[in-house]
C-alpha cells in the first residue's frame, strides 16, 4: 500500500497538472457490497490504481490519514469526506465533495496585490498587442482585400489607433517601472513596503 | 490611615447609638468612600438602546450538503466583547449552537481561529469588531477545502511545513559534548521575525500564488520556516536545505505579491524571508 501510494504521488505530482484534476460528483456508497470487505486495500478499479491518477497528493494524504485512523472506512473518489450515513447502520458512508472556500471574489484588494496583478495584466496586454499588430501589419493588405467587412471596420476605426497606442504606452511604462522595482527589491532590498 | 481610624470611630459610635437605626441613616455620615450598602446597589443599564450589528457568516454542513450560504446573525455589541471571536461565541451560545469554528487560546498565540474577516485574513481573537452599522462578513480561510462552516482542511499546509524538515540537523557533534550548542546574540537576532510564527495559515491562504498552486508551491509560512532553519547558525545542513527548496514550483511561484505580510496577525513579513532565500540561492 505504501509503495502504491508513493507511486501515485510520484505520478500525480510530476505528470498531472492541477487543471486536469477531475471533479467528482456527489457519490452515495451502495449499502452492502463495499462494506463487507474490512480490508481497506482494494485493487482494480479503486482509487489506488497508479495508472489512472485521480487524486492529487494532498487528497492521497487526506485519504491515507483517514484510512489509518479507521481501516474500516472505504476509500473514496475525489475528496475524502467520510461523513457517516444514518445512525445505526454501521459502515454506511457517503462520499461528499467538499466545497472550496471563496477566494478571489471575497478577498479585499490591497495596494500591493493590485500593483502585482496590474503588472501581469499589462504584460499580457503588451504581448497580445505586439503579436497582433505584427500579424496585422503583415497580413493587412490581403485581409482587407478578401473580407470587405474587415476593411470597413478598419476604415471606420482608424481613429482608435491613437487611443490604443497611448493605452499600450501606459501599459509599457507601468510594466517597465514595476520590473525595475522588482529588480531593485530582489537584489538591493530597495522599496520593500513596510509591514502594516 | 486617617480615614480608617475615622471609619473605626464612626462604626463604634453608630453601633453604640442604636442597632435599630435604619441603614439609610448611615449614608448621611460623611465618608470619602462608599459603604457596603452602597456598593451592593446595582446601577441601571447605562442606556436602554442597543447597538445591533449584522454578521454574515459562511455556512456549509457536510451532513446536508447543499450550496454554501452566508447566514445573517444580529448581535448587540453592547453585550458582547470587542473581538470577532467574542461575537462568534455569543452567536454559538445564544442564537445558533450549530455554528462551527476552531478556537483555543483567545489571545492570539495558538493560531486556531484564523479566518477571513471582511476580506482580510486574521485571527478572530485579535480582530476587533468594526464599529458602525456595516455588515461584517466572515468566511473561512480562502481556497481551502471546507470541512464544516468555518473549519478548513489544513492537512496540506501541515505537510508542506513537515516537508522542509523543521528541526536542527547537524553533521558534527556539539563543540562541548553533552552541552548546548553556543550561539552568539547576533546569530540569535537573525531568527527574530521568524520564530514567532504560530502556523495560523493566514499568510499562505492570502497568497494568490498559493491559491492557484496549493500543492506544488510551499507557501509563505513554510518558506518562512525554511528560512528560519537556513539562517540558524547551529544548523549545518544549510546547503542541502537551500537545494531542497530551489525548485521552480516550491520557491519561485512567489512573485512578491506581498499579501502575506499584510495578512500576518503577528506582524511578521514572510515575503522578506522569501526574498532572503532567493538572494541566498543567487549567491550560492
């Protein structure tokens, strides 16, 4: 069991990025078939199959800790909340998906975090502007000749180029200043904001 | 001393005069302090008005799993202690006993009551209730799996702390066998700002980088402790500790967002410690 756990952790941590972690729906365990085996180590289509990692390391740890506490608990798919079912029926478990506590919507934006995310946004914006304008300038002629609506769009929105140019200039300058500040903070410890 | 002498004299005279004298007549005597009868009098409530405040608290029950909700509770601040933890305990005692939260020391040293209050992470026992009629929103620590109501699963956080091996490691025995390893005051001062960490997880759960990579990025708390052991002059495994952390994900997911320093209820600066580790990596 320990070796399969270790293998699973190895596999899931190195190969599987977190975005591919599959969300499991709420599963109610069937009443009799799984309880009869008191041995928590079941093979086959169970979770400890190292070839199809379904649990991330923390979930593995979560399950393992709970299994160690009570070897009669069945292992579960997804997050291992092993809430007891009805009273009096020993061993019946429900596997419930735990919710994730709210993060982005509720967290108060602060000066330091706002500056940091603006740096990232300006960087992404500059990247798209750069690539897009490059591609556009190369292909503008043939595009406009083939798609007349495109030509109409560019004709009428020509005045907006100045606006977008100044927005990109703002993004460029902000990104550069933040980059210099980052360098100074890391190398010379200049400009680190005071705590509280 | 003079007053006690006078008091004793008056007591003697009043006792001698008459035992049937009504207690109220005693109050007529000139005294610079209250008598026992006066002290027993209870003053009526200072004001009949109440100061109600609404608390919106995150609720989720694993026994009846449904969408998590924010539930409103009204508390009279005049009958409640100043801290958010006092309000939570009052709600649990008087209004809703099913409200679940962790707490222990009520003085900001155990780190159990860490939660998100009005958008900022902090300890409930150290966060004052904001005066004014605005609502206070209390949610659990951000981006953690919720076990029930305000209780979150801290397993991953503790395992990350374990993974940096937070104990003294030496290759050689101490210079004086059987005695403690000596450390100068200057070296001990290097640990200030790191040893005070109570592992409340306020900093790690305030870091957006930790939100998006909770299992690969160690988080400010674990890295602060990593720096604590790296900077300890008695520890001889400095190079190995630095190499263990020198990973694209474990250390370098930190982009100096510095939400951690703002959230720490003990006033520590994990961001600064992480920068220290990064500098040490540079200089080898």
